[in-house]
C-alpha cells in the first residue's frame, strides 16, 4: 500500500550472518545438503541498514534454493562494493545452489509468475512465489536490486545488492571483541529474575550454572510448564527460557 517504512540501525554484520546460519542449518542438513557462508571480507564490518528487511529477503531466497536443490548444497557469499574511504557502499550477496537449473529466459518467472508458464515443482506453492516477489519489492524499496541467473545443469544464482552506510563499531562492542558471551552478560542482569523451564535435569543444571556465572540476580527453575506458571504467579520474572516439549503442560 506504499506505507512501508524502513527502519535503519547500526548493525554488526557478522551477527546477521550468524542469524541466517542458525535459521537454515537444520533445514539443509535434513536434506543432506551443504550450507556454506563466506563473509570473511566483512568479518568486522558494521553498517547502518534495515537488518530485519535484509534478513527477510535473504531468508526468502535461501529457502527457495534449499527447496529446489536435491544434491550438493547452497553457498552464500558477501562482499562490499565501496571505493576508497567512502562512508557509503553496496552490500552484495550472491546465493548459489546446485539444483538442475533452468533456461535463463525462465528465471524471471521467480518474480513474475503471472507472465510465465511456471513449473509447479520448481516453485512449489503460490505462497513461495509471492514471497520472492515481495523480496524483490523490498530490495527495491531499500534502493537495491535482486536478480537471478541460471542455465540447465548449472544451478541458480541470485544476486542481492542493497546500499549501506559504513559505520564504526559501538565503543562497548569494540571493547567486548574476543570476550566470552557469559563475560559480556556479567553485570547487565544483576537486578533480573530469570526462570528456566525444562524437564531435563541436566539442562537445568547447565543453564543455572551459566546464568550464575553471568551474575544474574535470581535464577528459578521448573520441570514443566504448569510449575512454571505457578512460579510466575508469585515471582514476577523478567526473562523465561522455556523448553517446548515437557510433561503436564508444554512450552
């Protein structure tokens, strides 16, 4: 409706990559596919960008690549197109799969299914097609472009380009480089009450130990969802770590 507003913020790009890795690792492994990310050139980069929308677009493309690939895998490479010491550049992501590929003429069907005779197996569902169309619209809204190239037997390669503003790492983050997560957390949760609900006793012990190392104000535990609710009634909690599958009442 033309009312979408982009929300830019300072982003540690390596964390963006880690988010994508966690999101798709299990999905690729389940199909026996390799999933490789190459972000070495941007390992210490910080940008001003709409991280949520960028992850949304990349996720849509990666989901499509994993869906259409039966053997081999998917690679995601990142680079920055910038000249000299300019503060502005273009973030470039190339997502390649080892699927059967298609005629280059048909590649535009990813984004314009209404204009092409789309193979149902290739696209799977109308929802997936819509997601790719929206991904291109979002990228264009960010001032970038999303293209795709392919050939029979050569897989499919998507290229996403979005403008970004280069920025320095926040001073606190710069100080924390190389620190263990538990050390970064120390002192930030000293006034918080955290509840951990899990029916696995070993998980409860490990979680409580980690949170104690982080000097959390108070750590409570529950062995099922019902006990967790009972505890919350009398002990207001700031954070709850909740297992999904538990007896009596699940997550």
